[in-house]
C-alpha cells in the first residue's frame, strides 16, 4: 500500500525556519518525481515545489524562490522541504504528493503556522 | 504564472450533468495535454479524478469525464449525486515557472 506521511509542521515566528519531511512507502520512491502542494486554511491548492527522480531538476513557485529548498534521499525514501524566512502567508497545510503532471497519492498534510 | 481560472461555484440537481471549466493560456492548458483534475471533500485530502486531460484513474466513477478545447479544459460530472458535492481543482503543466499550476477551485453544490 502506498503511503506518504508528512511531519515537521508546527508554529514558528515570522522569519523563522522549519524543515518538513515526507516518508514514503509501498512504492519505488526513486522512480517518481515528487511534489509539495500547500493549502492555506479555507483557500485553494497551490503548487509549491517539485523535484525530479534523481534530484537534479527542481522547480519552485515564485513566492518561495530563494527561501525554500526541496531535496530527497532515495535511500531513505524521503522527501524534504526546508523553509526559511517564513512569512505569515506561508501558513498552510503542506502536502507531499507523488508525481509530476498528476498526483495519484497524497499525504495527510502537516500544518505550518507562521505567527508571532 | 497566475492560477488557472475556474468558476467559483457550479450547482446542479441530482441526475443532472454539470461542467466545470478551467481556463489557462497558450503557455499551459493550450500547449500541453497535461491537465489533471482533483476532488476535495471538506477536511479531506485531494483525490485525482482525471489526468492527461481525459484519462480516468482506476476506481474513479465513469460519471467523471475530461476534455479540452484551446486554452480551456473541462470536467463534466454526469448523473450528479450527493457525494459529488465537493471542491474541484484543475492543474496544468506550464512552459514557464513554476512547472505546474493549479486552478482557483470550484465548489460544486448538489441542490
């Protein structure tokens, strides 16, 4: 059974940092592009970042460029999102999702709240 | 890259058909057949219902169908049922940055 389990969310002050993790199981992690999607409470989905199977290709939404980095450890079947210089508008549920053009499996999400 | 444009809400009676539009540009929806659709019930994780414009994943009801014309993709739900009441989002590959973009989302109400 495919599972994606996010962790690392929490309350952080503006300007702070968090590192999100996504532990994958039930499939060959190294075969898939992986994606982070976020959803502010009561708002729509926003594509945040994606990383290719070997990590050589990465893409970010403009609002997080220079602040967020995405990485993966294929040996540990894990995906990461390092978030620096956090702002109030980064407050959202963060989901990891399997795939590039379409996302067939999603984690349950981890809530990041940026507030003083 | 701006979000793809969807109607804020669409409604229909049980048994009817409804169509949700997803309007982009010649740099995203119009250029590639990489449009997908997601259903999200309140408090739940999004679920893939259509990918590559019109392909239905295994296990998804055949009442869901997708199509595309020019810069606009569409999701049609036929034989509308109470369980279809949810938010729906489109997603497309883009030639610019970022690589992918979601639509603004549509709330479907079953009357």
